[in-house]
C-alpha cells in the first residue's frame, strides 16, 4: 500500500497539516507523521528522511514556518519527492516560509504549495502516487468529479435565487 510521510517542525503546525492527513486517510493510505525540527533535532530529521524509502514511504510532505528549512533539509537526505508546505506565522505571515521553500538550490528540488496548503499537498501527493497506482488514480478522478458536481449544484441554487429575485421582465 502506498504510504506518505508528513513531517512538521512543531506540533503547532498540525492544524495546517491535519486536513491533508485526513484526505490521505480517506483515500486509504497509510500515513507516517513526525514532529521534528530542522534546527533543534536535525539528527531526527535526517533519520526520518534517510530511512523513508526503506520504511515504505513514497512521498514526503514537510510543513514548516518562518525560515522553513525543514522541507529542504528533508530533500537533502532522500531522493523521494518532497512537497513543502509553508506555514503562516510571524511578522511575514508565511511569506518567509514560502520563499525559503521555493528558492531551493539546483539539485535539491522541493515542490511548494501555497501558504497553509496542507490539503493541496496531500492531493498533489495523491497525484504523484496515481502515476503508478490505478486504484488511486481512479479514486482521484472520482474526487475531482465530485468536486465539479458540487460546484454545479451550488450554481443551480445560485441561479434559482438570482432568477427568483430578479424584477419582472429582467434577466
């Protein structure tokens, strides 16, 4: 079974990453979660990343705020795809984290999501896994179809409301 690792710099990052965790679990994936700091517990981060493939992980999502070194440090210890999630906080409200993640040097790539984009990180991980797993690809297609159906249903309600409120003779 496909597995995803989620690593966060602090337990305070969990509210941003939890929706992605739940999304992955809804798809039936096993998810390994660890809180470890690139600065305060670098050895633990190295062990997590360097042993990820051996433990069966296929994609890693790394969420961090401020200088956001965690995704890049993780990527430096593995060749697995790493998806970085900048977490809002501090005076720059996540912009510093975003810049830290997207400005990785050549040779150590990290995919970057939007600030606080934990759920999109999970969906991107599912897209990566779907390349080699038809069951995940099928479930992802169903998910996207359900999203589109929900938007169409909301539009129908909106159109009915607009048409019900429009003055007589106008559109």
